[in-house]
C-alpha cells in the first residue's frame, strides 16, 4: 500500500514540469502561499474567463442557462472529491459562508456544549464566541503530546450536553493535520454532530466523509484545490440536511408556495442562494476535476514530501525555528527567524518575488497564546513546488539570518 | 429643471452608439433582460478579467494587496452613488446576502410588526415568513389606485409595535417604482426602521439615501449598474450599523482580541466577510463609476423614455396586455400575449436572439395572485436600447400574436 502511494506520487512528480508549464504564475513568482490562495492552472483561468466572456456576449442569465449541465456537474465533482452524493453538496460563495450556513443552522441553546480544538481558525472561534454570549458553552479540547487534538481528552469530555464537535482539519497557521477520522469515531459513538472545516485540506488530503465520519464539511476553492476566489462548498449528510433550517432563506433555498407559506427545498441546496458567481463555480469545478484526475493520494504524498523538504532546508539556517505540530503534517510550513518579525520576513521575501504570509495571534489565538507565539511565517508548498524554489527560499532566509 | 433633465438625457442619447460599441453583447443579442443581468461594458469585463489574470500570475492574495487602493475606492464609488459615506457601505457577494445581513441582524421578536408591500420580491417574502414562524407579524400594506404602495395606508398602519418597514423599490415583475421618499417620510416621523431593496433601481433611478430617508439599502452589481455577477452592496446608516450585531461574524467583521472575546469592527464592514471575490468587486466599482460618469438623472430619463416606447409599441399588437403598475414606471415592461404562456413567449423570442424572462407567481406571489396573473413576460430596457431593437421585439411578438 505504501509503495503504491509512493508510485502514484512518482507518477505525479513526473507530471510536475507540464503542470507548472500550464500554470502562468509558476514563471512569475516563487509561490509559498498555496495555503492562502494557490496558483490557478491555465485551464481554470480559461474556464472562468471563458464564461465571463460568454456572459458579456449573450447575457449572464442566458449564459447560465447555456452552462446548466456543466454547472450541475460541479456538484457531482465535489461529491466525488468527498465520496458524498451530489444532492448533499451546496455550492457557496466561500468556505466561511459555507461553514456559517452549517453552524448557524444548528439549533444550539443556552446550556449546550460545543467542543473544538486549540488550533481553531479565528472566524470559527468568533462564531463560537458569538453563541457563547447566548449561553452556549464553548470548550477547547486540549492537545496530546504531538500537538494534535487529544482524542482521549475529547472522548472524556463528551456528555449528553455536547451538541457539536467542530474542528478545523488543518489550522491556518501550521502544518498540523488533525486526526479527523479518530474524532469522527468518538462523535459517531456518542451520536454527537461533527462539523469539519476542511478549508486547508480539500485538494491536499484525501477526504472521504464516510471514513472520516463527519456530518458536515466545508471548504474553499482557492487554496489547495487551485480554483478561483469567490467559490466554496458545504457538504451535509443527506438525512441531516433535510432536518436543518438554514439561517438565511431565499428563492433558491425555498419555494414560495402559498401567500403565507414556503417549502424549504430538499438536500443541501437549501444552504445555497440563487445569485451565485457562475464563472467562479465553473472554475471550481474545473479545479476539482484536475485534482481528481491527478489523484488525491498522489497529491497528498507529494505535498507531504515537499513540505518536509522545505522544513529540512529551513532548519539548516541558524535562528530558524519550525513550529508545525502534530503526528501528521501537511503542506503548511510555519517558522520564525530570530530577530525578525513574521511580517518583516514576509516583506523581505516579497522583494525577491517569494510569496509567504504572516500568521498572527488574531488568526489562531488559542494556539498562538498557548505557545507564546507572536507570529509565524506561513510558507506553504504544493505539488508544484520545486527543489529550486525550496533552495531559493532557503538561501534568501539564510541571507536574512545573516544580517 | 425638467428641461435640464431632458438635456442631460439628450447628452446620454448622443453617447449611446459609442456605449453600444463598447458593449460586446450589443452586436450579438437583442437584450431586453437588463433587469435580470444587463450587458457588461468592455471596460468592466476588462477590469474583472485583468484582475483574474493578475491573480493567476502573481497569486490571489498578492494581487489583492496590489489592488488595495483600487478596492478601497469601490466603497467610495458606491457611497457617491447613494450620497452616503464610504464607511456606511458593505461590499457583499450579492444583493440577497446584503439584504439578509441587514434584515437578520435586526432584533425582531414575537409580537413585533413588519410592514411590506404587495409587490415584494420572493426572497424577501420568504425571509419574512421565516420570522413569522417565530411570531413576528408580517403585514402587507395595500396598494393605492395607481398600484403603488399606499402611503396613506402605511401611515395608518403604524403603531408602537411596528419595528420595520421593508420594501422593494421596484418589483421583480413590473415597471412600478415605489414612492420610496414618501415611505421614508412616514418612517422617519414614526421613528421606524426602513430597509429599501434597491436591487432593480440601483444604476437606473437616482438614489439619495438621505432624500429617501431609508436606514438600510441593498443592491446588486449585475442589473442596471451593468457590473459582474457575484458582487453587491449594503448601505447602513452609520449610527445604526454600529448598533447592529450581524447574524454571521468572521475575522473581517470582528477581531479576536482575547481568548474569550471579540470586538465587532465599526461601520458597515461588519456586514462583509473576509473572503470576497476581488475581481467581481473591482468590476462592480468600474460599473458604478461608469454610471456616475454618465449621470443617474440622465440614465433615469432615458430608461423611462425607452420603456414607454416599448410599451407603446407592444400595445399596438392585438392580444398584448401591458401590466406595469404605479404612478412612476421604470425600465421593466411586463406583458402577456393572449394564448401564449410567458415561458412560451420567452422561448420563442430566444430563438430569435431576443432575451427576456418570464415572471411567475413564485417570484412575487402576493402581487401576482391579487391580479390573477399566472405569468408575465418581463422585458427590460436600458439606455442602450435602440428603436431598432424595440421594432424587432414588436415585430416578433406581432408574428407570435398572428399564429
């Protein structure tokens, strides 16, 4: 099995020169910001631009009618990515709004408990704290020794008042991959709803909602899937979706059947809204199809290897500390450089056309405060990342370290 | 004053050939669907596509950083369009979500009354009915003899329990323009909040939030403003915005300042979310700038005249009935053809590259049922509409009438 994965990875490695040639940004920048927004392939750009041009030529509603079947297939592509069903997929404007539509549709009340992780993403944490003001108890499961969520601690915290476990699969500020399936097992046994934020893992890590055991999963197009901005998706288990009343309803999510009555549509379409960005949705579909075509097992193998290669290279530099936690680590490499703030490193690298971002406590406060981190440089690889790019990053950071 | 407006209109009329030449769709289709989505000008398409290409080349976050000042100016452009302040403007993904963010942030409780119009748009009505299930009383103000909301009836319905007046400025299914400023006067005197859905009027009718007297106003990019899909805006009066807690909060709307505390940002940015479609937002800005440049008084004069010309032409055909209500009528021309359903007319016209839509009771049930209408053909003009296009429409509908 392991050698088979290695073999799949090698097949993908062999395609990387061609994949880079089909990615306009590869010739322009050294991109270590795939966890922010990756570089879109030409075929995704062409899909988006082609639809926009068609809208301009024949009208945007008319172009949507023309693209109806292709649009419907986007849902199918996302379903294949997750091993879910097309009717369980909502195509939404971004991962945050997808996550919101799931989270805020849950009937959480004062006294209910919600369990989450140390490394939770800021936007989710802010939503939790909004419900905390209404009396919902938000509790952070401690990490185990590896720095991932302690599944044992989670199991110990479960009781009848726990209504939801909501976890970011991979944090915004480091390479940690949470033990999603082990968490799912605990949730299933306890019959507690499980919302997985797969914003950073979709397109990077193989995702199988049944193997994971989650009830809801949200993700974005623009990160590891290499799709456009302005598109994302939410998957909700079919029998659950039909029980949830979304916090917002419109003419797409419900039908106005009588003067004083509406009917919510079946399935996850209830989490969508009528006016969507069709071009971005089609672009996301093309990006998902590319990922499926390359194979998620292969992508995951290569991304993990590339990230380890970057960590190894950075660790040769005096003053560099790598901060990624966890037993399993993915494409995000987080580091600090002695004497430099994360923003200063980001700015210096940008002068050399190297794209990274800086993560601050505002983005993952529970984690950053617990570790006493004021900021980390977030450098994220993809299967596109070459040895030359890693060497250019190493060499530039080494220069900064030497100043 | 009237002759001055006529003069402004004539100046715009003189520019129409050039404006059509700069609009790719004008050579391809006979577009009577500006109320669905108008035809974008080349400069708007170039703005959107140019940013998407830049994202592909240097990375999407990096392209957003580069476009930061242009992005900030979009808010300013929208503020000028409405005579509001930039910090009162939220740039959102579409009009429905903008309206939702305002409506669902209001602390409406069982027993509160919400007043709306007969001709309300389906998505708003469905949201009202959702709150009705929580005990909020949704009451429809009757029309006056012209078919517009009766301002006298509205004034008579106001009492201490009325918390909100929410009205669509122009319905989805007809040319009626509601007396927005007269409604605003009643609301101001009664100190009742007033939410105006300007989805169909932004870019068509001059909008001055102070003259109208509304507290909240939402609109989209893609209709009369001629911007791209996937962008819209919400304006909320500054002192009101700061009192409202949005139904969804994320890292852009709030800052995670301590482990258990967030602070909502000041102004209308609280209704936005972090992940937006930058390209579409920039495109909306270009579209608003074009409308401001041409002048809303001029646009409104020409659109009204073009719509009356289409109504006059259609009324020469036996079996055609025009259904637009109101004392003031704008760019939407709604009609029926004896012996034909609205969908059949839409389909037949589409065969001849004439774009219209069909409005059904699902889109405006209170109004359609009251008038016994099963469907109307919605044909909507813009300043781009030529005499030749009107004649082509008239001639084709006359052919259908003769079958």
